[in-house]
């Protein structure tokens, strides 16, 4: 079952490749190992426990059967992991589409055409008319899009491990500047792999910029991607302190100092200012002047020399 | 300084803020409110003129002014950037190097007294339950004090006293917030610059200037304040101790906002002003 990539793809001959063959082979091999290891360990443990109540031969058979069942379950999960991961990726879209189709069928079974049209108009029209709802739907839609674009990034240019296993793209939520996506990395990937490719990720996500950061202080596999589509720093930021004060506070009586009146150069005569000879900022030349004649250099409070500061 | 009684029938009360609380400085690049904890740390803001340094300083000054456990000491070489807070501050120093040194000597004495108090109580730092005020010193345009005003000796003394305050003031609940245009070695020695836990780089014209503020090598890692738009004052790269620079934008306070905040704070603090003669018993070195 050859294919061109690691995700869903049409091959033009009526079949759809969900998982490419090398990846499936790798997972089948891993599933076999998991199956046998789980079988043996579970069988030994189950037989040991069962032997305390049953005949040893019956306990051994029970352990073998129990281990076989658990091993098979674990093996199936491992073997099907790429498919489970793909289902997880498409879960929101699947649920939304299923809900719409199911709702439409239920509506068609129980209502007339005018009611169906009215319901459709309400479902579409109300969110379209109410700006906050429309904006929220827009943000959530971008979250769904971004998850798939990031999956494409990993599939196309980030994967570095031998088996080509993809990371698990967990969830996404809107931020004022775009979307924030949490990712569980697989062996072979690290945060630096993302940091080195932020420009490409931004392009793939149709965004202005992308930022990557660790999402956990204790687990390097848990990372966070921020997709920026807007710049919020161009606006004026107001201080919340203004909300903490009340208007009408009585003004205090200020000490009235004399207000200067010479506010233009012709009003300030040369005789009113004292020329200051600039002091050269040089180290004292000890070879030319006696040490006792030079002013003592100030010392910092901790006693360190500060002569090289200025 | 006293004012008339409120004509509205209500008495303004403090907003119950504390300098131990996180201080809102603006918004991060994701649109989320951005806070810093200034207590036990210091903040240095730098960048080209008009980059928004003074806006950042005013935001911190506003929080300090509205905090119940706070006292302000202001040094403003331009006289106007922090000038509207003068009624709230225990001391407001304009472009006067002599008064700046006197004030720093007073702060140094307070700091030493606080350390003696801590030692007497077998403690290492001031805690909120101690009931001592947090003395926040805010410096705008350090370069004017350290390179322009006064004699060379006075400038060196100013830098030495500032270094002492930055280095030792944290545990004594005496944080320092400072701003300058380019913290090169002729303005602030590197040893002093590195003592600032928070460093905010506003718009810079060169990657070298950005690295001087944030630290060596950050421009090579993609964090350069030259990327900040010159028409977006207030945006800055802010680095915390051991952290990665974060793109933030400082909250903007208009003159009317500052007057309202300062007036409110002055009313709530009207009984807390200093009454002693400043610097009477302190000799200038």
C-alpha cells in the first residue's frame, strides 16, 4: 500500500491511504513485541495469583488465557495507534459533521420543509448576526485549521526519527493574537527542532509568526506552539489602576513655587549663566602628580574599586 | 500638605495595593496582562529617546503611589517625567546632583538601619508581615546625573551610591527602577547593570545597544530591540532573571491619568509625609 505521505491521501485508483506502509510495518513489529511481552508477564503474574486458590495447572491455563487477552488488547492498541491518532486529529470535525448530519436527518423526520429552512436560517443567521458569536466561531475554526496545518508541518519537514512517527497534537485554543496549540513530542523530536523551523511553521499556518516554548517544567515532550496572526502591541494599553481610583478626589494644595518667565533664549542673558569648564573624564596620571595631591577615589560600599566605571 | 474635605460625602480610600503584589506593567505579545514582581528585584529600562521608558517608569510609580506599604523617592533629571508624582514622593530630586547625593546618602543610611534591624531579629530580608514600607527609588535619565551634572567626583559618588543601593537594597525592601537611553559603560558600569533583575529594552537603533541592555548574545538569538517599530513607543523586550526576553508593551498613562492617580494617592497619603528635615545629620563624603 504505497503512498505519498503519512496522512490521508488519495492515490487516484479509488483507494485511500490512511497510514503509509513503512509506518504500519514499524507499528506491527512493535505491536508483536508488546503482545508477547504483555502475554508472558501477565500470564506469570495471573498464574501466580490464581495458584493460591486453584490447582496449579488450572491456574497456569487461566494465566495463559488472561495474558493472551491482555496482550492482544495491548498489541491491537499499539498496532492501531497511527489510526487512533488520525481519529483523534479529526475528532472535532467528525463530531461537528456528524452532529449536523444527524440533526438535519432528525429535523427532516419530524418537521416540514418551512420549519427546516427556518431552523437552518436561525442556526446560520444568528451566529452571523451576533458579532461575539461570529468571532468565537471564527477563532475556533482557525484552531481546527491550525491543528491540521501543524500536523502537515511535522509530516513534511519536522520529522527526524527513524520510524517517522508523528507527535500527538493535543488541543488548541484561541488567543488574542491567534492560536495556541499543545503538542506531545515523540522520541526523536525536541523543542529545538521546532525553534529552528518557526519561519516555515508560520508559513504553513498562514500566520505572521510562530513561537515555541516548553509547556511543562518537568517534561520536555510537552511543548506549546503559539501561532500569531495579529499584533496586539500596536494599540494603547490602559492601566487597571485607573479603575481603582474614584473621581472627585479633592485636590491638594500645592506649594506655589515661582514660575519661571524666561522661556525663550533672548530672555536669558549671558551674564546670568556661569560657564563650567568641562572636566576631562580620565584616570588620574600618577606618574605626573603626587599621590597625595590627587583626590581620593570613592569606593563602593562593598569596598570594590570603581575607578573603571566612568 | 492638606486639602479640603471631600465635597462628595465620600472619603477616598487606598485601593489596598501592596508593593509585594505583582505590578501590572502592560500587555505581553499574546494580549495578556503582564505583571512583574518588583520586590527584591530592580528594573532597568533603556532605549532610544521616545521609546517609552518614562511610560514604564510612570506605570511603576503609579502602583507604588497607590500601594499602602510603599514610599517613593524620585530622581528625575528632566524634572517633568516624574514631576507629577512629587506630592506623593518622600523626596523628589530634580537636576541637582548635590541633592541627589544627599538623598542617596539618606537612603543608604536607611538601608543600613534596616539591615541592622534584620540582624537584630535574626532575619535575612524584609517580609510583608514586618510592617515596614517598601521604599521604591525611581531614577529617570541616569546619564545626566552620572555624566553631565556636577563635578567628576560628584558623578562618581552618585554612581557609587546608586550601585550600593541597587546591590544591597533588595533584601531591605528598597527596589530601584532606573531609566537611561543607552546603558553603556560610560553611563552605567556593567557590574552595576547586571545587578538589575529586570531589564527592559525599548526601541534601539543598533543590535549592539540592544545587547548592552539585555545582555550579550540575545540579538544573535533573535531578540533584538531594533525590531521594535519606531512608531510604537512603549513596546519593549523585557528580560527577567535567568529568563528569555519577552515582548511587552507598557501601559500608557496620559498626563490627565497621572494627575488623577497622583492626586488620589496624595489624598490617601496626606498624613504620611515626612516631617523631619532631610539630610540634616548626614555629611556628604
